[in-house]
C-alpha cells in the first residue's frame, strides 16, 4: 500500500520544510507544512532514471553494509550533478534545484520518503553551506533550544517534554544551521516527530491524537500541531543554547540533573560527531567551511552538557532544570 501511494501522482504541491519551498507530485505520508511562492527545490520519483549517464568510481562509499552485503550509500559525480545511491534499490539524482528519485527495485519504495527527508536533503543542504546536525529543537522566548545527540540519545523525548510545557517544535532529528546577516539561525523542519513506542505511550496515551503510522525502523510518526501533539514553529529562530544530553542508565547512581558548560574546542568535536553527514561531507571537500561555521557557532552560542537519570518519570525534573538554566 505504501509503495503504491508513494508512486501515485497527486499533482504538484508546495511544501515548506528546512526553510525551503519544495514542489513535488510525490504523495508524502509525513505531515508537511504548506508553502507558497517560487520553488527552491523540485522533487520527483519514478521508475525511470532521469539521466542516461553511467556513474564511474564512487566519490564516497559508506563502510556500513546493508542486509544484502552492499554499501548502504554511495556518491557519484555526474556531468550534470551527483548521484546518491542507496543499496540496490534507490538512486537520487541531485541537481542545483532539482532532485529526482529512481526506484530501481520495487521493494525499496517505502524508503523513498525516509531517505529524502533524511540523508538526501541533509547532504543537499550541506552543498548550500547549510550545515545539518543530529538534533531536536524547540523555541523558548523566541530562541532555538537544541538537544544534540546521535541516535537514541533522548533528544526527541527532551524536546517533547518542553513541548508539553508550551514550547513549539522547531525540528526533530535534523537541525539545519544557516549563517544570515543577523547571525546564525536554526531552520525549522516540518510538523512531525518520530517516537519510539515507549515515548509514544508516555506522551500520547491520554490524548486524542492519531499517531501517523506507518512505523518505520521501530518509530512512530507523530503529527505536530492542530489535531496532533503540541505546536510547531515554521519560521527560523536564532540560537539560545545547545545541550548535549547524556542519559544515564537506570543502574547508575546518577540521581540529580547536572548541567555544565562545554569548552569551545570540545563543543566543535561534539558537533562533528553529531553531524548528519560527516563522512560524505569530508569526502567532497566541504569540511573546512563546516569547521568555520561550527567554530563561530560555539563562540556565539552557549553549549552545555546535560546529564540526567533515565526514565520518563524523570523528564519533568529535567525540563525544570533546563528552564532554570536558561533563566540563569
């Protein structure tokens, strides 16, 4: 069903995400914000390759292997753009203002949206000098408060706890950073979160909210905004603070919430570690400009380490500590 829906033409629509106006005839299952105006990017998916050019040696090849024993992703340089290939099933052709997906194998149809809204757009933004971090962010007092961590770092749960207190969601999982004339800002994503089943049970159980299944890679897709959970801010926001969450296992002796400053040097290291596409960015030579932006970011924005005990019943206390830290 998901595959047939993904391949069905729905007519051209404009969506707002990551600070872009995306025009596409693809039937997205994620909740995307509507947009108006000229398109920054056009996306299309079909069973045919948009270019006849055959790729040569890959510019980048992921060391991670899929179940078939193939590299999870490869990047090729083409005469008119780039090709980002995922296993044996998906090809994304990246141009200056257009992305075309070639579904090489029907079994990969359910991955088109996940790859596009994750690594594909993350890399496409990096090509525009917009760095992308693994982070979730909410808006408090007009400022972006981000929780930066790798997978299963608790960033979505921390953001959801503050959303319960009225803070609108800015982004979940992908945090694009843009340098504007007024300084560094965090771009918004789209009004949806991805929650593990235990998080869904904790935050959504007593609300009349339809979790936007399908469940992909163990996570539920949860709509944000009217008819969903919390609220969403579509406009970009200047940075207020970046937290590095360290959730302690229930077997440890940590009982209090600890918040401490992180040195600029260590903060840059953590940003490199929590970048969304670190290796592919390095392979194409974009790392120096990214390092310059991170160095400026840690000079202008406080970075804090947040150590807290595990358990959903602890999150209220954690959010109070974060709010107190922001006040201070």
